[in-house]
């Protein structure tokens, strides 16, 4: 091949140029510690890093939620333990009060019961991170307190039954609160179905017993009046043992709308179906009514009520305290109610414990996952410094060598010898 | 007969002086890339026939030849088109891929992830104003980033258009110069000259044109270069055509001043500009819009069913108010009052069920079976792949081009060693011819002295 001077020059420049650009790339990698500066450095790698980073950040978000849930649960459990201890104390006190030798000193027991009541009430109104622990999802209002004339304890917030859910993994949502309704409230739940074939104007009805703060029995009568297809008016009345209404002015009706395709309850008064409080303050009656499980179907109407507990602990303790102050012993039935609450709160404590365990297990899984993902991201985008430095050294040597050779070869021509 | 020696010697002196001139011309152009080495064609002069013998008449110079290989030239032109197309595309796409600033913590992917995470955090304490403000701030981050990416892509597109436009001016000038040179070369050839340096000049211009577009080059019998671009004759001996830019239906191309649209140009730098303008940038913008529209719709669909924490709670409020031309707007009511963020499913202020649903959008396969982030990451992979492919092709075509250039330079380039050897060769011949004259002179002197 005929080698001309420009051939030699161009060849030299081309190769040195390639050499320098390789050198520059390694230098940038070492300086920035990143293999991928731009997506084109490794298109698949860049996409992978983005997806992995998303996974990592999402997973870290879940961990944060779990931490929040764990501390919320921790505080809730402490408060519930206080309630349980106080209830147990009351039971001991009541057992002692039955002893005839102390019959004339019942005031001391009344004080003990009152102390326990205050402790339970305090625990029930405990706040964490500016949220009332047992106020469900309406946690900015203090949930429990005395009524206006101080004769009973009632729910002050609008709804203490709400569940606070957080996401702890893909597609897994976990409740991180024990609601006030679960512990203290009486929840009357209506289940069964309404007859969709009934003519407009038909009234389907059902009734059950409810109790006031002192444990007196009343009847709750609920009427569902069909007003249009899939639409019913829910009205209710509470009557005492003599059959007379305790409502001077019965509350206005709620409108229930059912889904025409699957028959489930769609809305109450245009809002998503949820439970609401029914109360007759003059008679110290207050409970949570939950119609959300009612369905509409073509079968004949069959409705049934169920309640989680008959009476709330606050008013039972208040009644017992008042009796003791008046030198009266509580009835066996009243003591049994306290005992029932003790069982109830123990059950709830184990529910809370289960939630804690689940959160902790998930946290463990997540932190393993994060560890693995961090490793994968590092594999994809971090520079192996030792390797890069060796390569840098190598490229540098090649560059130096080609400079040296060029200084020997380039200036030579026949001119030097003639 | 002595005059014969004089004749032969004088002719030879003349030929070798001319040959030295050619060598000098070569040497002085040794550093000129466009230069083609010239060779003095020397042959024996036509012999005399006398007294029964054929007498050699010495040397004569036939021609000054340009050493050029048409085959390498053709290959080189094609290879130049390919290389300048890929090289330009690689430069343009390099600029485009940087607009996304990925992968880094400033990229849209991180912002989208933290946006969805912020909803998950809000679900823990739905009535916290701080967390609500946080959601708004994350949404604003997305909105700013998307707007920047959009604006930068649009700017890049406009710059590509401007560059294409200015390349047309260069193209038009080169074409008209080629036409002028065609005329001049024809004149000289007609007058019996060999216009080597003009041919070099024209070749350099043709190289410039093929660097710009995928032009077809052919030479006719009288040595004129005919250039055609996109099915239209662009320059020959009779004329040169002026082109202008057309951008119709999102496509960038050339048309004649008479509005005749050319076949889509596909090679050279202008081909790359047209390709990036027509295909790459709009493709990225489309994908980005799909992703942001999905975010816009999926967040709004859930948000509008939720309740605010106002008294009384309101529903039917959208989180984003509009997404147009890359501007993602957050509902002004929410910007003014974070309590208007509606994540409560039932109207109680502590219910955050809808925040959970919005946060979970991040996990939903919403775009052709891919999640939002997966879809975005495939956009980045595509942008990266486009650039990496152009890079690879640019490198490989450059190697081919480099090799062809070496071949051309090996064939047509000036070698100083060779020229210096020629100098000595021609100088010696010149010396010897001069010596002959003095020998002939001595012979005449000798004769004269005899008289």
C-alpha cells in the first residue's frame, strides 16, 4: 500500500481521538461514581434503575407507614391495658364489696369504682400524634365525655367506628387502629335482605331490644318504606316497655339506595354507606346503627339484628358507683356486664397484638426486600472503582505510547536524508 | 545532425522543468485534504525516420494527470451520507436524552414515585395540613418537571428546524457553485486543457453536498457532474435548483421553489435532522403525554369521588384541573386551600381510603398492561436505545469511512518521500540534458576550430 503523509497524519489523529474519548468516559465514570450518566450508556440499565428505584421508594414508603402503624398500635395497646387493669380492679373491688363485713363502708368501693371509671375514660380519650386513639376516623374531636347534666357518658364525636387503613405492601392494606366503637360502643347491625319485588309504598319492618345507660330495655323498631325501585326510606322509633315512643319528634328518614346489579347498599342520603349514631338523649339511649350489610334481593324480606355488646362499660360503672354511694350493692347482672367487658377488652388486646405481629413481620420482609433492591441498583449503576482505575491506567498507557511513537514517526521523511 | 542533440536536449530540459513544476505543485499541496496528486505523463517523442533508420526524438510531456479512482469516490460518497446521518443523529439524540435528566434524583420517575408515596403518607393522617401541603408540593414538582421536559423537547424540535433551514442555504450555495464549476470545466476541456484543480474543487463541493443529503452523483461524457436529490435534478451544467424547507403533517423535508415536494430525504445531516424532527421527538412527546394523561385521569377519577375535610364536606372536586401542551395544572381551589383535597370515602375527616387508592395507582397496570413508572422507564429506555443505536452506527460507519478515506489518500494523496525522489530524478535528468547541450556545444566548437 502506498502510504502518503496525510494517511499517516489522519490515521494517527483518528486513533488518538478514539483513545482520548475512551479515556474521558472512564474519567467521568470514576469522578461521578456512576456507570450510567445518560440513558444511552445502558438503555436497559437506565430503565431498570428507574423501575428499581421506584420499587425501593415505594417499599420505603410502606416501611414508613408500618412504623407509623406500629407506634399507633403500641400506644393503643398501652391504653387498652390500662382499661383492662382498671376493669379487673373493679371486679376485685366488687367481689370484696359483697363481703358483709364491709357493708357499711361501701363509699370506699364507690371511690374505687369511680377511680377505675376515670382511668378508663382517660385511656379512652388518649391522644397520640394529635389524634384521639379510639375516635375511629373522626379523631380530631374528643370521643367520650359526660352528657350535659352529668348523668351519663356518651359518644361526643360523630362516628367512632372508622377504620384507619395504611398500605403496607402491594395490594395489602392494614387497619392500624382499634376503633372506639369496637371497644366501647354498642353496634346494632342489621343484616339480611329487603324484597326487591315489593310494590312501591310497601313497608318492611324489623325490631330488636336496645338498652339505655342504666340497662333498662327499650324496643328499636326500624321501617324500610319502598319509595322507588332500589330505593327505600329508613325510619325508626324507640319505644319504652309500655309501648310509647321516647321520641317527641321522630328523626327524619334516611334514604337508602341499592345497586341494581348486585343488590348491595350503595349510598345513604347520597353518601357512601356507613354506620350512624341513633340517640335519645332524654333517656340516655345511644348506640351505633350499622345498616351497611343489608342487601336487596328477589327473595322474601328477611332481616335480623345483632349487637356486639348490650351496654357500654362507662354507664355500667357509673350506675354501680351511684348504687354504692347510696349504700346499695350492684346486681349480679351488673357485675356480669363488667366481667363481659373485661373479656371483651382482652379479646381486643389480642386482636391488637395480632395486628402488631403482622406489621412487624411485614416490616422484616420489606427491609430484606429493600436490601436486595439496593444491591441490584448498585450492580446496575455503580462503578467498580478498581476495574475502572485499571482501565484508566491502561488507556493512559496506550495514549502515552502513541504520543511517543508519533514523535518518532511523524516528523520523518526523505528530506532528512538528502 | 548535431542540431538533433540540441533539439532532444532542449525538449528534455523543458519536459523535466515542467515535471519539476508538477512535483513542486504536489509538494506545496501535501497538506491540502481536497488535493489530488498530479503526475506528469512523460513518453518518448515521435521518432524521425531518416536514412533508413528510426531516430529517437527524445522525451515529450503528454499530459498532467490527476490520479483519481472513481470507484473509491462513489463508495466514499455513500459512506459519507451514512456516517454524517448517524453522527448527526447521535449528536441530536444526545441533546434530547439529556432533557429527561435520567437516571437521577431530579428525573420525573423519582418525582412520580414520591408523588404517589405522598398520598400513602397522607392516608396515615388524612387531616394533617402538613401532609396535604406535601401532596400539593409533590404534585407541583411533577408539574414543573413535565413542563420543563415538554418545553425543552419543543425547543429542541424548533432548533432542529432552524438548523435544517440554515443547512438548506449551504446546500443551495454548494449546488450553484457546482453548476458554475461545471460550466468552467466544460469551457477548459473544450479549449483542450486539463482543469485538474477545478476538478478537485468540484469534488470537494460534491463531498459537502453528500455530507448534507443523500444526493445521487453521476458524471456525463463531457465531464459535467449531475447531482439529483430526492428524485429532482439539483445541479448540472445547465442549471442549479434552489430548495426551501417544508414542514407539513409534522414531516420535515425539502421542496423546490415551485412547491414540488421531494421524496423524503433519508441520508446526510439533513436526513438526520428530518428524522429526529419527524419521528424521535414527537414519539417521546406522545409517550410522555400518555403517561401524564394517565396520571391526570386516574388521580382525578378517584379524587372526585372523595370528600374534603371542609365543613360541610364537599365532593366532586378534581385534583388536577387541566393538562394541555405540557402544562399540568393543579386545581386552584386545592392550591388555595389544602383542605379541599378529597380523600375521605365517607366524609369523616380521618378517613383516608381514597388516598390509599390514589397511592396504589403506582401499582396498577394502566398503560397497555404496564404501570406508570414501567411505562416511563420504557420511554427512557427507548430514548437511550435510539441514541445508543445511532452511536454504534456512527462508530461503525466512521470506521468504514476512515478506511475509504485511507484508500483514497493512499491512491490520490501526496507522498513527500515519493515527491522528493521525483525531485532528484527529474533534477538529475535535467542536469544530464544540460550536460548534453554543453557536450554538443563542445563538439561544434571542435568542428569550428578545424575550419
